[in-house]
């Protein structure tokens, strides 16, 4: 079965969250199985996106699996001929010695002009980040340092955070909550501290604003029915770091943008640290038409196709869904060329994509976000949004 990018992202999130829970409770063999499923989903996601964050997370989980196998004595490399496990010397002290490869620094190559729609979100980020960065003297009471972006997957949360960083020429530090929690269990609070320490060093060194983007922030600060001491320490460390940002004076240009598909899982103490809580919804009709115009500008589309009509057919589809649908329509006409045996002719080109191609794709592709999910987001937003 072929999965869409949204389905893979959801699977990766669910598998990794459950793996971390089992890992923290000492159920290592069960955790290994779920880490491996998360790795498979992330590997599939990497084929949809050039963003290295998915491969980074997969490598983090692979290292955790190796660590757990060492702890359980099930690593094939540690099995001598007599069948009795041979443990490495490192087992006597610590399997992992820590590191910083869960932190990914990048120079975003996307601008706010490429963000389609999301007017409320852009206005909130203007007020919290862009305007203070340009004229901090106009904000005697300071400005928000914590911004939470929440909503269904595939609607542009990561894109928006990267675009804001590009707009103010900020250092962009990208991490995901699951990697922080699983990388070296028992040292996760040190990983949180290292993220903020790295941000402060970069800010002092470059004299530029720094944005810490935490994807899957609910992995760090989500409510759990059962918790172990390590999870409590991670939560307290994150809250301490967030408080430190606000307490260091009114002109500190260090921001935390958190993203989550499950805002209802977040603790209230964390929500208070995110002064701006912004809903990133499914695209409306005009945004879908603009997205179609953007993606279809890169393919050979029949001029008689009316994108405004096609946009109405895509109600309920996310921005990522829309891209996938355009891609699927392109693949359809390319497949025809191969099936007709014309692929060996270098001058042969696929026919123009017509409305029928899109309709055929839509027959076999449902929206990745259900109506019940949208109702849940809107209900939560009514109680907790802060623009």
C-alpha cells in the first residue's frame, strides 16, 4: 500500500511517541519495534521532501535502537560463538556519550512571498517577530518570544517558520521533540539545555536573531497518564529555558516557534509560555486556487482547465494534499507515455494535463484530514487561541 506524505508523517509521529513512552518505562523490546516502524515511515517521508530533518530523525532512532540492543544484549555483533552475550566496555559506564546532531541549523531558502494564504498567522508573526526585529525601539514592553503553530499536518507550519527566519535573516535552529526525547534517554533534559545554549551562542556570535523551531513540541510537553522522572525533568528544563528567554531583557531577539498537530495534548504551563497561539487551518478556496496556480505553473497544463473550478473540488484537502494531487496528475500522463512505448524517443513529450486527469486522481485520493479532526482543532482554537 502506498502512503501519502501526510499519512507517513502521522504514522511516524504515532510510532515515535509510543516508542518513547515504552522506552521511558523500560519496555525496550517493544520500543525497538516501534522505533523501527517510525524509521520506516521517516525514510518514506524523505522521498517526498528534500528537507533533511526526516533523515536526521531516522538516524536518531536508529542510534537509540542500537543502544537498546546493547542494553538488552541482543546486538548480533555482541554474540560470540558460545551464545553468551559479550558486552562492550562502554556498557559499564554509558552507552551514549551525548552529542549535538539532533540540532539542525540551516539557511532557509523560502520567503514569505511563497507562503500562500495564512493571513492571520502572518499577521501574528509580523507582530511577534518581524516588526520587533526591524524597530525594537517601538516596543517598550517587549514582545512575545514564544509562538505556537497548531493545526492539521501538511498546512504549512514548518514552511511558515522557515519563511519568517528568512525574512529577518535569522539563524534557524530546527529540532523535533521526539529526537530530543529519544536520542539519549536519561539525558534528554541536557539536550533541551544544549538547544538553547547553542541558540544563545549563535546569537552572540552572529549578532543576528535566532529562531528555535521545535517540531512535535507535544513530544516534550504533552500530557501523559503515566510519567517517569526523566519526562518531568525534560518538561521542567524546557519551561525553565522558556522563562529564561523572557527574563533576559526586552531586547533579546531569541524566539521559540513550536509546531504541533495535537495542541490538546500540551500542558497548560507550556501554553502560557507561548504568548501567541496561532491556528494554521486547511486552505480556503482562494488559497487553493493560488496553490494550484503555483504548482501548475511548473507542469504542462491544458489552457482550458479552470483552476477556480478545480479548487472547489479540493475542499477539505490540505496544501500538501494539493501538491500531491498535481504531482499525481503529472505522473499519470508520464505513465501514458511509457505505456505507449514512446519513452525511448527523446523528443517525445507527455500530453497536456487536463481536468479529467485531476478528476481521476481525486477518485482514488481522499483528504488526509478528516472532518472530525477539523472540528477538534476549531473547538480547541475557540478556547485557547491567542493572536
